[in-house]
């Protein structure tokens, strides 16, 4: 029995991309308990909903976070369309899937970079971000923005992907796939990387269920929990299958995210194949939202809940956004228990924390 | 060997290939078409309706109808493009090229040219005159109608008056 | 009405979304039932509509993809019993509700005492005239006083 002491971790720490504070109760080198402390960047974005028109508020929701921006926008329009019973044109559905999957690729590639940085593999970090840059360029070409796309609207999308763009995307995706495969060989097979990931922060299936984990965190522990299985937008037609791993350690989480990149590439290809060649991009939406709706979307980090409640006024009475990191906080505390102090940075990163989403 | 040197081929490849980054200030950036950089206005086509002001999520725009100005605080603008969508005469557009940083947030004001302002003032005066004429006509018509109604009501009231008294 | 609309939209999707109204006292018992069924607490949130709280606890079934929301209506001074004993991670949601809406929740296992988001304003998501509690906590009062407090709020 060693002496217990409390080590504060964060909010400023070289490994943390965003501020989160953890009080780590440490016994010798092992962590006994971790208490998360958030609230450094709470902006009260949910509170802006009652002051703004529901169409205008979409742009606020999209700017909750730079990485899951498309996911936030998609969830918000889904929730409004759910209340107002809007049927989105077929082509718009496929375009949304294309953008959502490309956004997932950028997010996962970014995460791979951060993780490489956390275990001290600087050149691997740059390699991941170099590939991500190519996806960002494709996004910029099609939507006009690199991170915040603003192509959604209640009832459809604003921009179209022309056949030229489609060809460029498909060509670039081949290249991206090849390069990602080359890079991920290091993540999955390299000896030094494996020593940092295998068996670190194991979360069993039962534990993952008990802490309410979602997204890649839950899927790495063998729980099949992917909101895309609900078949929103065009996912039902695309034959979507979730990526699951069984081990529940950091390596499994890494594996799940890597395989999801390839799954996303495949989904984009399939979406282009099955997309109607022509068609409306949006339907006109009339009236104001009256009712409530829970929209569930699979964001890169996991299941996000968008709850909108309106009472016939132009502005919503309540908008609520539950982000995946908020649900995974408890999972983080659980994985930290019993871990070595030196593994803390990598464990914080394996939940893919997005604190600005979490605090909104 | 195969387990430890997994990254070596990538490093070797990178070592002998051209840099992926651009020599930025020397080589300018090529923005793709349709990039959302900043808002531009063709001020002389603007009708000062204020739709953009009402649609802006951050409230960074303001319009003065009388002076014929359109003001934007570019540092508060989030480049969402909603004003461009809402503009009824499509004088707003969102074009590539980002806002350069400055020390302070400053507002930028666009002024309509004197000819346009003069034409607008004339048009307004004409419309005002027309409206006045119409209003006078309407008032006269209304007055006549009211008088007729009053006369009719007086007749009716005389009949209906005993009814409420019973309650 | 809202449920009908939800049904139409979810017609093509797998998993139903239902909202079940319950009493505040039933919450813990219902949560135990949900736990026994093996459901995951997906979210909990609160809103202030028609001068009362609308508290939603949503449970997700990962196998059938169903979504069940327990809905509680409560007055400004009512107290809710935390379900963090049953679902430990409910503590974060409950702290959030407490801080942003000024809703009183008893027995949270990890209570941040309104310091989760470190904001100056008390209950910032309530309308301004509701932020200050004029009377003490409902638990300390006799039931009729609590009733009177509710009526005041309704006005």
C-alpha cells in the first residue's frame, strides 16, 4: 500500500488539444480514481436557440465545434425535419451521407495524428495530417469550407456535387486509401506502437455497457452500437455494417477507427454509385416547428442526440445537444482506474475528447 | 526487422519526394471556386431592404436606408452565407479570400453612389406623393363609408337597444 | 401530436422513439426497471416550458434501437431524486440540469454543487424572472405551502 496523493492533470497539458481538468488520485504510479472537471469553455450555445429563427440557428449549431461541424448540422436539421415532417429529396440524402462520411474521415485521421503525437511518434502524426489535408481539400472544393461546411438547410442541401467533382473525389479517394493503408500498417503492426497501445486501458464489454459508452469506444469493446444502423438519410440503402472489435483496449479503439476510415471510403463510393443522377436538392419548408423530436446521429465520436422542442414560433423553445464525449466521460474515468500514470495522456486521447462540443 | 521498421518505407519515400507544403507567401494559395471567404456587396444594386440584417446569426450587419449605407463588421462575420441566400436582389455574394487579421475589430461601410442615392430619393418622393394621393382618396372613401355605416348603425341600434336592457 | 409526427418520420428507420409521461416519485423505480432491461441511459435534459420544468430521461436499447424517454413535469421549487445510484454516469447530466436550469436534484453521487460549468449567472437558461427562488426548498415546507409556491409560479 503506497501513499495516496492527488495529481491535477490539465486543463493545460501538451497532449490535450482542448481543456479538460482531471483530478487523479494516485497510489504510487497507479491511478485509483479520476474525477473529471469540465467547464473551461462553456459558451451556452443551447441558450441562444430561443432568440433566433430556427433556420438561422442552424449556423450557430454548426459552429459548436470545428471537427464535428457537419454532424451537428445534420443532427439539427434531422430534428427539425422530424418535427415538421419534411421528406428530404433522394439526392440530398445521398449528398449528406457523402459529406458526413468524409467528415468522419477527417476526424479519424486527425485523431490518429493526435494519438501518434501522444505516444511520441511525431513523424507518424504529420503523415496522418498530410492525408487529412487531402480530404479537407475535397471538402473545400465541394462545400466551400474546410471545417465548417454550411451546406445544409432544413429540407435539403445547398450545394451539389457536379460530375467533375465526383470524378475528382473518387480519384483522390483511391490515393487516400492507398496512403492510409500504408500509414496504418505502422499503427497496427509496429512493435513500439503496439507496446504503447495493446492492453492499455481495457474496458470490457460489461464495463462499457455499465458506463454508457458510445461510438468507437463502445464498438471497440464489442458492443454493436452505431446509430447509422437506424438507417437515417441514405444509410439504409447503402448496406451499412458497423465496425466492431472485441478487445476493448487502446489498440482495439485504434483499430476500429482505422477500419472506419476504410468503411467510410467504401460508403462514399457506394453513395456515388447509387445516387440518383439528377434531382432536387431541397424542398421548401413552410411554417414553424411545433412539437418535439429526438434525432440520433452517429458522429465520428459516437452517438449524438439532438432534441428540439418548438411551439409554433419561429424560434425553438429548447434545443439540446448531447455530444458523444459527454457520454464517454464516465468511460474515461473507468479506463483510467488502475492505469499507469504514464498512460494517462493516451487514455484521455482514446475516447477522442472534443471538449468544446461537450460543454457547448 | 519487419516488426520494428514499419514506418521506414514511408520515411524513405518522403525523403525523396517533393514537399507537400506550399512556399506560402511566395506561391499564392489557389482557392477552389465557391470557397466561402468573405461577403461582398454590389452596393448600387442594394435596395436597403434589411433582409440580410435580419438573417445574420451574429448580428454583424447594419443598413441605413436614408444614407444608403451597408455596414459589416468583418470580424464578427462567420461566413455562413445565409445573408447571400436571403438577399432578394442577389447583390450580396460570398467570394474566396479570407479576412486579414488586424489589431482591432473595425466595421466597414459601403456607400451607394450619389446618382443611385438621388434616383432613390426621387423615387421615394414620387412614391410618397403617390401614397399621399392614395391615402387622401382612401380617407375620403372611408369617410363616406363610415358615414353610411353610422347612419345604418343608428337605425339598427334603435331597434336593438331594448334587448340588452332585459339582461 | 408530437409523437405522431415522430412516428411518421421514423417509419423508415429502425427503432421507435416514445415519450412516456411519469410522476416525479416514480423516476427511481422506473430507472431500476430500465436498468434491469439492460438499457443504456442515453441522455437526460431539462427544459422550461409553460412555466414548468419538462425533464426527460432517455434510455436507448442498442439491440432493437428503440428509444424510450421518461418525461417528468415539475414546478420551479420541486425536487427530483437523482438516479445516479442506478446509473452512475447520470451524475453529469443531473449536474448540468441543476446548474443551467436551477432544478433541485437530491442525492447525486458526484455533486459538483453548481460548479460543473463555472458560470457566474445562476440558472442562466431560465427566464430572468424565474432565476431567483423566492421561497426555500419545497422539502422543508409543508405540502400546502409548496402548493402555494407552485401557484405563484404559474402566475
